C-alpha cells in the first residue's frame, strides 16, 4: 500500500513540472537604440542586416558609425547586456537623395526561428544629398536563428519604355517569365534597336541586378505595378499586378527593373503575376 502512495506522489510532481504550451507566433518586444540616416556613408554596411551578440561586435559597429557620423551620441543606450539581449541592425543602400528610411516594423517568434520584417516607410524626396538610412533595435537574447524579410525592396524602371523609341523587345516567350540580367551585354540580347538608338545603357554591375519580366494577357492592359519582396535570406519574389481593361485583345507585356540593392550571386528570384479588372 505504501508503494502505491509513493508512486502517486511521484506522478503528481511529474505533472506539475510539465512545460506550458506556447501559442506561436509570438510578437517579440524590441527597444529602439537608434534610427536615422548616415551622411558620411559607409559602403561596407550598404544593404546589410546584422545580428550582434557580443560586446566586441557591438564596439566594432559603433566605431564604424562614429568614424564619420558621430551616430552613437544619439543612441538611447550604448552599454548592452549581451547575456540578456542581442542587437538587430539594418542598413539601407546608399541613396543619391534624401527622404528615405529603413524600418524594422515587426519581429515575430515562430517554433523554429525569429522573423524580422523590414520596410521602407519613407520613399525618398527631391533633396539633393547622399544618404544611407539605418535602424538599430535591442531584443531579448535567443538561441533561435533569425531570418530577415523585406516587404518592398526599392527598384527602378529601366528603360522607362520602349514605345516611341527605335527599339523593341526580342527573344521573349511572353509566358510569365522572369530573366535575371547580370550585365548590359545580357540586356542587349533582349532589346534590338535601329539607327543608333543608345539603349541599353548603364545600371548593372557591382552586385546589382536587372530583372526582365514578361508575359501576356487576353485583355488590354491599363496599368502594371510591381513589388519586389525578400522571403528568405537569398530568395526573392517579384509580385506583378496587372490591371485589365475591356479591350478583347491578346496583349503582350514586358519591363526591366534595376534592383536598387546589392544581392548575393546565389540569390534566386520567382515571378508572381496577378490580374485584376478596372
């Protein structure tokens, strides 16, 4: 009888020690360390996402930021307890005008990872000044991996249009296709011009890419919008939204954009096309 009572007590204690179930996803609280723009730009931070977990790494970043900018004078804190916390720092590309921002808008924990969402809430203005936005926050330390995703990566239309020029598209299938262009020579394979029209010119190299998207619809096209997103460290998706009109005609479409960000040579791209009616 005594054995039975002891066993029951052991089982009761064991049940009390069970870990509570965690209801993922969980929003992770963050403390802003600093946000703004670098006027004395730092090229080796361009387009970088940085996770800092040691005092040495933190001191190295602070030294880079203060070399030409004295940025840390405006930080909410500079002495970080890396036993309890880690730093997330994101840096935009270098812009030739002002009015840009880079913003950490969400940090969410999942069973296997932490996802940091980056947006650009300010899209630039006409100010003629070279700037490089940054955002730095502190979050509780975790052993989970951290993945960054970007909602809307800056892109630039190039060329603006072929209509009205002496150029036309060539060697395209018009079947919802996405082609990565790594050089001006490659772009020349898809554009033919006559009478000395200068296209294609400039825009590729130094780790920057062009993306040539093309397809066709069964109706006329009113507008085409595009948004480039990063879903994984080196996986990107180009979302193309086409607004159709009532014209009953097969309408091919094509455009080239320059990705305003240096990307890894192992980056992969996917095309997602949706159509809507006026």
